[in-house]
C-alpha cells in the first residue's frame, strides 16, 4: 500500500474531513446537475484540497512532523539520485552556512519596521 493511501485512510478517520468531503460532494453534484457519488467526491477532494485543509486545520506539531517526514523522504531520494558525493565535508558545511546566513539576514531585515513615533 502506498504512503498516499495510508495518509488518506488516516485522514478519513477525522470527522471534520468527512464533513468537508460531503460538502464537496454537494457542491460538485450541484455543478453537474446529478449526484457524483461519495467515492468520486472523496478522490477529488483528497487530490485537490486535502493539503490546504491540513495546513489550515492541523496543529502545528503534527504539521511539523509531516513536513519533517516529507523532507526526510526527499533527502533520501536526492541521496539515492546523486552519483557523486561532495569532495569533502568542509565544502558542504560552508555552503550550508552561507544559505543559513542569507536566510537570517532576510528575516532580520523583515523585522525592522519604521517608527513614525519619535
């Protein structure tokens, strides 16, 4: 069984998700003029709207865990796909540090706001 099917089965255990799918079923059935069925509505909702719904409704901890798992899977795929390893660890660490420094600089720039009250 693929990971997508496992995730969708876990997601369907949540009553709020089933309510959203029923709402989607009603809307889509009204659009086409006949009942499209729960299975078709479920597949369409899971494909098109589940990610956005999860980001909005899941607690931050679960969302972080899910994103961490996704990132780990992507990293493992990148490692498998890469044919050559970096020449040495120092180059890898330097590039990582440069990326983080840029991100920190951007964040610090965003936080500084003009004060009109002087």
